[in-house]
C-alpha cells in the first residue's frame, strides 16, 4: 500500500506543476488543460481500481477448477476499513497437475483472516495460473 501512496503523491505533484506552469504563463492554459484532465482521469481510475474485481474473476469463479492452496505470506492481517481486492501469494496444489505459485485474489476482509501456512480452497484457471479464493 505504500507504493500506492507514493504514486498518488506523484500525481498530485504533477497536477501542482501543471497548475503552476499555467498560472505563471510559462505554458499556455490551452495546452495545460488537456494534460490536467488526463492526469485527473488517471487519478480517478487509480483511486477506484482496487474496489473493482479483476476482469477474469467471474470467469474463474464460474469455470475454474477447485484446488487447495497454502498461503505463503500475508501482509493484510491488520487491514481495517474499506474492503479492497488484494493479492495474496499462495501455492496452489491441484489434484491432477503439479503445484504452482501464484497470487490469489480475494477481498481484504477475507485476507485479514488468513495466516501464513494456512490452507484455503481456491478456484483457478489452469491455463493462465490465476487463482481466486473460493
């Protein structure tokens, strides 16, 4: 989460620089306005993206294979507040193929209940190695 904060701070700095260049008449406002809007749109998308489930989640939940997975690490044990989509590193152990390591997607409230070494039920896409907490 710290990198998200740094990226947001960078976007605010870019907005400030664009605004300052426009006010100082170094760059004409006609040029700055579209750049300003582009940065604002990127910021809004970046802010709301953790609330949106991954595009592949519905497909894997519907068509994915069932397996057991072991949680390798969990940095979301003390998450409070909004329920965001997060990635937890796991090792998926399918019954009919070799185990593989991937990032399991789940809500932060689900991730908060997991500990490293815990066994969880997942649905996964064998072709793309995508896992979703069942």
